[in-house]
């Protein structure tokens, strides 16, 4: 394994109590620092379980896992606290840190909100925001704590196509600007090919195949986009 890897799974398995079949088994892969990796696969294939192990929300039953401590996740539709404003939602994680002055928190929160185009909505509550705006706040909250790895759990699955396309552009801009390591779960092959350096296809609880995507951005306009989508789709539906 390379020293550049921030995440490494070696023969990892996860079996939930009372379940005869492991949720994942013999899962091995690595993610390099600054890489954008996307997991795809049929429902129940283990991609979300894998993401939860990286997040520390689940523990592997067997195998070896290497991951940084400072990992942050953005969930579907932001998963915001409804009683907090956009500003306070983003500030939530920072307020858990000891020794941070209010001025530093304000500066960090406003920086993230501005990067996501949400600074003018900092005082609004989640009920006053659209689905796309809530997701932007959720991503800003995840980024505010300056994680080594940003995890995205099907973050665009409940959004309309136009908003999804806009957020795709936002994520790519954020990735290029921050050089964060990003690991995402998606149920759409097109989305994975649009965004990621590598696409990891999971099937029946383990890694089936890994695809390197070497297309320039924006990718949906490239000749090679449909070729890469189809080669993954062919394996997906095998």
C-alpha cells in the first residue's frame, strides 16, 4: 500500500448481528489523498455499509481498515437541524471544538457558505430553503470542520435534474479549490462518471471492478463520456 493512501481496506467484512449473510465481505481498495472516488452498484450491494465504516458509524467485523480520524459526511438533503439557521447548522461542528473563538467560527462558516453560494441565506431556517439549498448547507457544514476526507451519501438523489447538474458543478469546483479527498456513493453510473477519478463497482457485498476515468471536465460534453458509462453499465447489468 502507498503512503499516499488516506483510506485502505484490506479483506474487510461486516456482518450484522442476526444476519446469516455478511453485508460486505473481502472488500479491498485504497483511496489516495486528493482523489475523488465514487461507489456504485445495485441496492444492497454494500456500498453504503462501506461508506459508514469509513465514517466511523459502523465497525468492520474482520479485515484491516486505515482511515483518518477527521472524516465528515454530507447526507441526502443536508440532514439539517430544523431549529437552527443555515449559519448555525454550519457552525454546529465547529462549536464542538475546544478553544475556537466566535470570530474564527463566524469567519469559517461564512467562507463555506460563500463558496456554496449560500451566504445571503445564512439566517434562514431549513424550512425556508429549497432542497438544493439545504444540500448546499449540508455540504458547507461537512467542509467547515476541514476534514481530511469528505463523504457524500447519495447527496443528489432527491433533487431535480437542473439542481443536480448545478450541484455537480459546485462539487467539482470545491474539489479543485480545496483538493479534498472525496468518497461518494451514488446509484447513477452517469453521475459517477461525471464526477469521479475512479468508479468502484460493488456487487453482492464486495468490490467487483474498478474503473479509472480520465476525461476532462465538463464530462457530459465529451465523446468519451458515453463510452465510459457504457463499459461500466455493461458490467453493472451482467
